[in-house]
């Protein structure tokens, strides 16, 4: 059960960890079980259970070890309570009762320190070894004292882990709300699980069939005369099926042209394929069909290819700090890229196939280091010609992705 009033939670925890009840005292007297004054209610219950283990055929609790008692001492110290010496705690059930008491006292101390309310931003330490902190918006407070955060998936923290709170009247509150939402999105382990509403907003860009013969011939003819990237950009915008089929999309494929990231970046295309694993995005950068992948002199990345790689890295950098804006569903057909991640795969389509150019090492390194695929326009044409006979997208097949669950 969750609360919104921390004072009610604190009162519950004080009562829970307070002295044994009259009913417990009466039962202890009847069983001749000694209860020292001030024995907390959970501990009294554990002592009574221990006395009744044999008569009621209860499962016998295991003895404790030094590590367990050491943890109890640690929490008791943080909660400012005294616990019995280890040799006076017979078994684990009693130790765990003392732990419940210590946790309750510690939670009360920090609830009083923080006075948390829904809507406050909780600041907690980041992962161990990291100097960064995490920001989360409080949704409610459990009766255990745990602060529950917005966004679901069980996110929350015990109050002693919260270093500080930011209240809604703080000057930087709006900025931190945005930051908290961005961080929550980045932590989502399955971002590709999108809603029906989000998919509906992508409908204008859905590709519902494989490329036709006419479209394949249009691409072939354009390649025979094209000298600039724009020539291919136009043909692919008119015939999005030429790009859509390269990804696996058992449950749908979408191709979005000229997607802007902020005021400075614009992707030529974004492709999304939906499988049982969710929605997967690919960032597509087109370069000139006459450009080389490598330098003639040293076999390294050509300036054009380096430029394309930098473009994709810039888009990913923008996504890493604007993920909420990118994913938020918008009815005006704005950005609305549900399920996209800051490390979305990249695809560069550049140049033509050239027997005199050995680019395999460059391609392999970019794929291994940066998850960026490099392909030629001849590859795109060949993939279109093979599309009808393939269930999986050619890019997925060549990348060797684990498609067993698709």
C-alpha cells in the first residue's frame, strides 16, 4: 500500500517498531516467555514463534553468522538503536525481526529529514564508482518508508539513500524534472516496447510492401546517372520501400525522411522495424554515389566517410541529452520517435562497388567500434532485388544479429 503523506508513514513505522502489544504480553505470560520492557513488536513475535517451533511443528530457523550480525549492527548504528549481542540472538528469525525494527527507525529518521512529497525530485548517488547522481520524481511513499518514483518498473529508493530533495518551488525544478525524465527513459531496459498510440503516430511513414519491379528499376536508372547525394535522396523519398525492406519488420516497418534533431542536425532517413523484440531504429546517412569509402593512398576512411560517421555520432549525442523530446508522442507529427535509443544503429550508404577498393577492414572496425554499418548503393539495389525471397532484412542477416526471438 502506498501513501502520499510521509507523516502517516512515519507514524505507522513508529507504531510497528514500538513495544510489544498487550495481546503479545498476555500470550508471553501464558507461555512463560520472558519479554523485556521495550521489546519491539516484531521481535516479540519472533520470540513467541521460536518458543512454539516444536509444539506447532514450525520450520526451525537457522543460526546466524558474523556477516549477518555485522549488517544488523551497521543498520542499527544508522538507526540509533541498540540490539542484543550476537550470542543472545538464537537464530535468523529473531535477527530479521531486529532488522525490520532497525529499518523502520532508520526510515523515520530520514523521512523527518527530507519531508518528502509526491512531485519532489529525489537526488540519489549514481552507480558505485560514479561521481554522477540520479534524479527521480517521487510518486508515492510505501508503508515501509520506501520512496516510489514515477515511471514504473519498480523504481524507488529507501529514504536514507536520498541525499537531498528539490521542491516544486525551487528555481531549477523544471530543468531537473526534464533531467529526471530523460534519465528514467535511458534506464529503460526494453525501450522498444511501445504503445499502440505511439505506433499510430508513425502511420504516415509505414511501408506495407516490398519494393516493386518499377521501384527497383527506378533506383537502377538513377544510379546510372546520379552524381550527387540529392539524386538518391529524392528517389528514396518517393519510394520508401527501397529502404524499408532492409530491416526485419515482422510487425511493421517505417521509413521517415529528413528527420531533424534540434536546430543543427538532420538525418537523411530513419528506418524502424518492429519484431517480437520491439521497435528497432536505424539512423541513415546518405553520401554521394561517386564518393569512395577509403583513400587511394593509405586505405583509410575517406574524408566523405569520416564526415558521415561524425554525422551519426552527432545525432546520437543529441539523442543522449534529448531522449525525452525525441520519444514523446506528438499529434502534430513532430519528432515522435518511440523506442529510439541514443545508441541506435547507424547505416551509411555511400559510393558504388569498386573491385580496386579494399574497404572490408574499415567497415568491420566501424561496425565493431560504433555499431555503424557501411554499404554501397549497389548493395541497396541488390537487397531490393532479393527482398521478395527473404523473411529477414538483409542488414540484420549480414550483421549477424540474434534473431531467434523475432
